[in-house]
C-alpha cells in the first residue's frame, strides 16, 4: 500500500509561506536556497524539483520516492501566476479545487471530491508514494491520512504566515517517530518522521 507523504519546507516556527501565501522561494521571496540544499534535492529527491528547475539543472533522474503529487488550488495557482500550468509534468499531478472547473493543463487532474476519500483510493493503487506538496489547507484536510512527514526545516523564523497545517486538522495529537535525518552545512535539516501507529 502506498503512503501519503507530506514533504514540505518549513520555518523553525512552523510556517510554509508568508501571510500572503506567495511562493517564498520565488524571485521576490524571502526564503534562502543554499547550494547544498539544491544538491541534496537533486541527489535524494529529484522528482520534487519543478520541471523548469529540472531542465535548468539537467536533472533527468526519475526519483525513487514519488510518482504522484497532490496540491490545493492556492498552491497550484502560484505556478499559474508564473505562467506554468504543470510544474510537475514528470509526475501524475492532482489539484484539489471546488472552484476551478476546467484544468489549465491536460495532464493536471482537477479533483472536486473529498480529498480524504480520493487519497484512500490512491493508496490502494500500485506505485510509489504520494507526495502532498501543500498547502496548509489541504494538509489540514488530509491530516488523518498522512503516513510520513518529511520536513525540510529552514534555519529561519518569520513570525507569522501560512502554518504547516490549517485548522481543518482540528485538535488531534499524534506521535511521530524520527526515522531519518540529514543536516546540511547551511543549517537546513531534512527530518523524516513516520506516524506511530501503536
């Protein structure tokens, strides 16, 4: 059975974007991306690089973690505003939205149904794990279905912004086991947690 993996960059104070929800790593972003961070992504998570970044870095590796990416409408629209209709053409790409009625890209699947039911069906399919890219609203809605957290922890704080999980998660304390970690010289941490089931 496939796992749902919330693979996401976060600040130390638990935010994945600024208050406006814009791409924090974009041209006007505040999030630094050191060279060793990019090298680690290329080596360990090449499928999580957007298509344009893969082309610029000459990355052709298929990757071993994910073959499907899920995102909410707001996260997807960040790419749309930058002129990209499918940031991940190398993955099966699902966007959850009740307001978008027609996909801007033939390879991007729009899902208006309940994300929990959709993810439960996806988990039954053959393949690699499912990458939940965000944002916080969708992560909150899928809180109960997340099997693994991979937090790319940036050595910064921003005070306020879009939290790791929206309040759609509700109050539901869960315990996670740290199963892997990588510390980069730039100060970024890659922390992998598996949900404790017992």
